[in-house]
C-alpha cells in the first residue's frame, strides 16, 4: 500500500506527539537550510526530539519521505486562471516560485510522476483549465510547460548555488571572465557569439524565464489555432 493510502499509527501518549505532517514539515525545514543531504530519518527524528524508530509506521523509507515533501510543496502550487494560457502561466510561475523558496525541489523535479493528493489536485486544476481543447494537444502542451519550467529552475538554482560556492555574483563573474571573452572574440573565430554578447538583450533570470515562457505559450496557441 502506498504511503498516501496507508493510515497513520494510532495515537499514543508520548512526550513528543508525532504525525506524518509534523515529520514532513521537519524534513522540509532541514532541506530548506542545508539541502537534501541534510534529510534522513535519523536527522528528522533528532529535529523532532524523538527516536528514529518512532518514525517507522508513519514513513518506511527516505524515498517515501521525499515524495511526501514534494507533495507538501505542491500545496503551494495551485494553478488558476480563466483561460488555458492563464492556467499554464500560473503553473509555470508558481512552480518556479516554489523552487526558489525550496531549492531542493529542483533536484526532485522531472523524475517519476508524483501521485500525492496535492499534486493530483494541481493536475486536475490544469487539466480542467484546458477546457475543450483536444487531448492530442493538451497532453504535450502540459508536458512542454513542465519540461520548460524544470529546466529553467534547475539552471537558476544551479547558478545560485555556484554563486554561493564561489563567492561571486553574476556581475563579479562577468568582470572576472570578461577580458578572456574579449580576447577570444577579437580573434574573429566566433562572430555570431560576439554579436550576441555585444548587441543582444541582457535579461535577468526572471525576464529570461518569462520571455521563454511567452515563446512557448505562443507556440501552443499557434498549434491550438491551426
């Protein structure tokens, strides 16, 4: 029986009351501070001031705990809107926002389908928000938006982690590597790249994300209208 369907153990008198929700929230707090490496049943138990064995029955494995953590965050991702475009935009923006608040989420996106109640509720909101568009368009359209957001947030989170590790923000990185690029472009071997760097728009992460999302939604709209 999957963790979503398995009942919790009956309550019993104890110095520290326990529930699946309390376990998951403790794990999320640990992951928000120190990443997924900080999450284990032993560390979560310590954070709750209980013995590790008390967690079993509520959760059997770390994989179940990770599934529950993802589903808890999906409660914050509730797509809404009056049109399919608004619904898909809401999905993308809310998922990106959640991944910025919980960086570890980016490490768990894009794997096997999530089947928790919050994730399924979000999926239902998206599917119903697509209206009467044919399923041959709906299914790949939703998949395309999910794939775009997954790739975008993973890149953004990776860049944020790299900045913390190196101690250099984007401006400092550009200042450090700029002279090398100028010398390289001066050889004339990369004229197209040089033009992009010199003359292209310099968008921040949010502008880049929203512009790419518009390109994607425009493509979906063109397919629906054809």
